[in-house]
């Protein structure tokens, strides 16, 4: 019985950190999000968000991405970080370096770059933001590159190497990260 109570207590702590999950309603004509949906099941994360111990080598507010772990860390004060599961670039599309968040967008539109259209001519030339958009609920733009940290309309790809170099998150996690970071935040990408 004590083990069950201890387990329930730790699940409560994890649930508090995770925060409420949100599903959205969309206008049937414009496909724009109009607010939280009633009665919709939240998007499940295969990799739960959690608070973990973390090196104090990076200042609080820094985003550290480990492509080998397929995890994103948002450094917190006191030697901790919030750890999120991410999808990363497939072989040949991984990269490392340091960037800054230069822009943040809610329900961003998507225009596939020329290079991507050469590889995938079946892709649309432009998509308005919405539930079917591959960028998901939020996007954080990295420097002057085409790379982003963004949500996804394919939550089952989180934890995998399938993107063209962007970092994918489930929508609930990217919404949480979006609220916690500012434009100008440092992003360190490690392999």
C-alpha cells in the first residue's frame, strides 16, 4: 500500500509539472484555432516532460538540445532543467551549434523551402497555421536559419530522427516551452 501511495504521489508531482493538456477547436471554414475544445482527448506525449538535475554550465533560460538523446533541456535556476522529448533531423540533416531565438509564432503558417520541395515535390507550396500544419501549435525560429523548434501534427515522431533539421515537440510541450522562453534566448545544439 505504501508503494502505491508513493507512486501516486510521484505521479501527482509529474502531473503538476506537465500542466494541463489542451486540445483546440477550429473554425471549419478557415481552419484557424478558436479555443480549447470541450470533450477532446489531449494529445499524449510518448516522452513525458519532467524536471531533472542539470549542469550549471549554462545560464537559466538557455535551451540545450541533445540530438543524440533526442531531448531538449530548458535550464532552470539551482542546477535543474525541464526536459522535453523531441524529434530530430534524420541522418544527413543533423547539425550542432549555437543560435538565438529570433521570433516566436502561434499556429504558424508553413512554406516548405526550395530544397525540401526538390526532395518532396508532393508537398504543398504553402499551408496556413492550424491542426493539420506540420509546424503545430507554436514555432520558435532559430537565428536566420530555416530551422525551428516547433510543434507537430505527427506526435508519434517525437523521439525519432525524421525531420529535415528542425526540432519537433508534441503541441502541449511546445506551448509550455513557448510561454517560458523569450526572443533572444540562447539555444545550444549538441550532437
